[in-house]
């Protein structure tokens, strides 16, 4: 099935309305608008990582929090719509953006399906002569066909208004990456709001995790082990089998798995980190580190305390 004509990837940012294929997941999508992210990327040497002394040192480093943002590099990520026709075929949880809506004392988690965040390097641009090349409820609401422009679609006022009014829970600011033993883990946290529960305030975040096997050796994710530190001084550990009810295989045919989950704290900030326990084909196990990442409340909710 022909979807359009591929274009040369760009070094500079893509425009609103650019059609693309996702480099890793292969789905069709369209760019809505860009975010500038702070990217923390650290590769761990497998031999050093395996030593007991280095494990203790890394644990203390993670407990103290993520690196300063001045040490991060800047990278463009895009808010995108996913074509509904491709969602059933993506090796990931159905991507959606979640947020807390309603009065503070009775907020519920709402979600908008088919929204994703894509790094500049994962965009494979293409063009199409179709007026509605992407199947999504928000496509025609946010974008208008204009054959006299490049890339052929322009933002409606409704997109600009939606971005402005929902900026707090859409905003992407940090991307944390760590590679151990040829397994790369990428974490993107999102603040989604505060909820009052039995006279206590609970601050909520969503975090998206991508796990990539960079080698040709198949592995299976068997366990997760989280450490969660709150500004209030509390420290919690969470262990469990697999992730989101699955123990995904990462091999040459399906090297990537992505999912989202949620966490809440009784304080407006904190950080979390952890490990995944992976199993090789020979039955041996090894640990993969999940990078430490910030959990931060937006200013407007801090001021309401």
C-alpha cells in the first residue's frame, strides 16, 4: 500500500502538518508542534557496571537525583497524532496522553488516545496528495489542507488554542537515557496534576518508558525494581514481575518495547530510578539500569498549596 512519497530528512525542525513514518514503530503520523527537551544520556560500561563498588556508587548517585539541567543537551521532540489504522500494529501500549481533570477534590484521570512524542531523529518525512492522509478524530479539527504551502497542511486556530490551554500537562521538558549491556532505556516524565484525597494533596505524574535491545542477542524482561524518593523525605521501593502485566521479549525482529505508567507523591517534587532484570536465552540474568529522573510540579499547582 502506497502512503506517499518519502522526502529527505531535515536537520532543522519540521513544520506543523508534516507527515511522517516513525523510524522505530513504523506508524503514520503528523506533527502538531515541537518541544525543546533536556536530554540526559549516559552509557554505562558493562564491565565496570558489574562491579559491586560501582553498583553502590551508582545507587548513591541516583539517590541524590538526576544531573543538573545545565549538563543536558537540547533536542527537539514533536507532539504528534498517530494514524488510527496503524495503532493495532505498533509494538507498544496504545499511546495516549493522560491528565487530571475536574475539581481538585474529585479529579479523575482522562486520556487522549493516539497522541505521541517523537524525537527529531525518529521522523521519516513524506508527502501525500490526499486531503485527509491521517485517520484521527483530531486531524481535521487541528489541521487544514492547503496545497499552496509546504508541507501541505497548516494549523487551525483550534490547535493553537488547545496547545495554549493544555500546555501544563502536555509539556515535555526532560528525556533521560541510560544504556547498560546494550539495552537502552529512555524515560520521559510528565506532570499531570494535583488531587486532594482525604485532606491530603497527591501530585501525579505519568512516565513513558522505551526499552531497546541494541544487540542481536534475544532477552526477556522479567522484573522491575523502582526506588521513589519524595521531597518530603519519604523513600519507597516497588518490585514486580515484568511491566504493565507483560514480560516482553526483545529480539532482532521486535527490539523495542514502550509503555506508560503513573506515580503519585504527597510532595510537589521528588525523583525516581530503578532497574530491570533481564533474562538471556541461556537462562542467565543481568540488570539494566533505569535512569534517575525528576518528578516536578508545575508552578501553577505549587502556588495553590
